[in-house]
C-alpha cells in the first residue's frame, strides 16, 4: 500500500509538472507570435531647428554710390603743327615724348632763309611805295600851282578881251584886234582845262601810291608772320605726347608734330545707363554737381583723386547707349591722360533705408525676419539700390527687426531657428587680419626690382610698398597684385 501510494504521488507530480511545462511553452509561443505580428511604432518626430545668422535692420540716411569705369583726359590740349613748310634746323631738348615744357619756350625752328628773303623784299617794296607816295604828292602840288597860274593868265586874257570890246564900242578898236583878244582868251581857258586834267591825274597818282603803300604794308606784315611761323613755341605749361619729329627732317605745311597737354587740368569721362543718369538730375532736369572719387589700382598702391561732375555729352553717341558724363578732377597726382580708372559717384541722400547684405533678399523682394517663439516670418520690402554686395531696402515694420543674413531653400515662413548673432555683447566681430606669407630671396628681389622700375608710381607709394616687401612676412594681396602686373 505504501509503495502504491508513493508511486501514484510520483505519477501525479510528474503529470502536473508536464502540464505546467506545456502551459509555459504555450505562453512563450503566444507571446513571440504576438510580438512578431504587432507593427513597430516609430517614436514621435522632433522639430528640426536651423541655426541662422541674424542682422539688425537699422534705418538711416545713406548716400548711395554709383560705380562706373572711365578714362582720364586733359581739359586743355593743343596740337603742334607747322604753319609753313621747310627743314627743321633746331629742336628743344625737351621736345620728346613726355617732355615738360613751359609757356613761351621755343620748341623748334624751321629754316628761316626763304622767309627772311621774302621779308627783306617786302621791306624794299615798302620803301618804293613810300617814295612813290612822296613823288606823287610833289607832282600834285606842282600841278595845282600850274593850274593856279593858268587860271590867272586866263583871267588876264579875258580882261584884255573885254577891253578890246570896249575900245571897239568907242570906235577906237578894230575887229581884227577884238578877234585876236578873243582867241587868246579861249586858248587861255583851254590851257586851264588841260591843267585841271593834269591835277586830276596827279590826284589819281596820289591815290594809286596810297594803295601801293597799303599793299606793301600788307605784304610786309605777311612776310613778318611767315618768318614768325618758322618758330613753334609752347602756348602753356605742359607735357608733350605723340612726338614724331627729328632734327633735319623736311616738314610740310600744317603737319602734326606732337600734342601739348596740361597734366594739371584733368577730367574723367565715364558712361552710365539712362536710369542711373536720371538719378543725377535735379527737379528742373539739370545735371547736379555730384562729387566723384576716381581710383587707379597701381601695383598695390591705390591712387585716388576727388572731383565733381561738370557736364554731360550733347548726344548719346552713334551705336552707344546711356549717357556720357564728364567730371573735373581737383588735384590728381600720379594720374595721366589715358588712364582707365574706377569712378565712384555720390548720389543724393536716401532717407530711412537699411543697408544689408544682398543675400537677405530673394527674387520676390522679400526678407525673412525673426518672429515670436524664434520662428521666421516673411516680410515684403522695397529694393532701393544695390551697392556692390549690399542692398539698400526699406519696408513697413522693418526698423530694428532681425533679418536672416543668408537665405537657403531650407528656410521659410514658420521655421524655428536658433539665432547666431555677431557677438555676446551685440557688437560686430573684428575684421580678420590680412594673410601674410614668407618670400624666398629670389622672389623678393624680383618683386622689389619691378616696383623700383615702375615710373608711374608716386614716390610715397613706392616707398610704402618697398617697406612692406622688406618685412619678413608680406601680405598675400600685395604679392598677388604685383605679380599680376608682372604677368607672372
């Protein structure tokens, strides 16, 4: 009985254990199947936040600058030409390309032999004309004296004739005597007429002599001018250009020898569009005297000069567009006629505009500004001017708003951003220093030699550039400019 009871107990426990194992296996299998059959749910997405650079739009009064390119020329230019033909026998030492001459200086002399001979001949003709004038004057005086004498004689003959008539009336005279007296009176009147003709011819001779004297004086003045034209002098202080003459050369009349230009009276001519030209007009339609600044990049030493707009061209020009503007330069050391320069014109002041980088603006003239909860808002603005890499804009509510500096396709209205400003204190960061490099001895010597041989650079600028080249480290921008001029 005891054995049977223990056996049954063991069988029962074994059955319960097997049942529990089967139940546990079924539970595990069901859990695995349920796990595999359920869809995996993704975690809730987080909003992406973009970091943007912000610039505060400050409205202010700004005078825009109009940038153009122009050519420098002299306001006073003279073509040196030969009035007469001949051989050049002497030249001034300064008569060469770039030679500086002063007003009244003798530049060249043409052989004056023929002109001197013509002058001597004119002087001799003048003496002959004066002698003829004196002779005709004396002849006129004598003719008038003879006329007076014949008139007196005619009066005596007439009185003798009247006396014979009286005697005949008294019965004393004869008809033959009266006829003889009348004939003598008629002959006396005929002699008076002849003397009057002589006086008239003498007066005509005097007039002819006066005309000959005037022609002789004109010929003398012409000969003197021809002799003076054999010398060419400088009409003002300046420099010579396009010289094409050597001593001993035969020149023809009106042949161009050189150009005399005044290097102190310079102006710049530059062309702008019609829209830009309209901005430089006042209320009456006249061109304003806007200030200009001219700059010339001369191997690392920028030359600049100030001036003012003086006039514009009378027409647009054949095949051209826009307007050609002229500006007078005040003091322009280092500039030469023919220089190609950059011209910056200061336009009238614009009020209540903000100067921002051009990257803040899109094609629809809208900008993105920082709104509540650090989200972006789109604002419509007006583009007033473009100034290089910047734009001048204005808009309603733009004052003191923070504008996104660089727009990308990822940014738009409602995007949450993280603001990146210029500094923790709100002040802009300092500009980075210029990059410096070390030069080899050969490269430094080559750059130094090129700068020293540049005659167009002012002495002060040349000393400054040479001083920078002598330093252990030289700015990269300076080296790049010099090597660009060298062609290397």
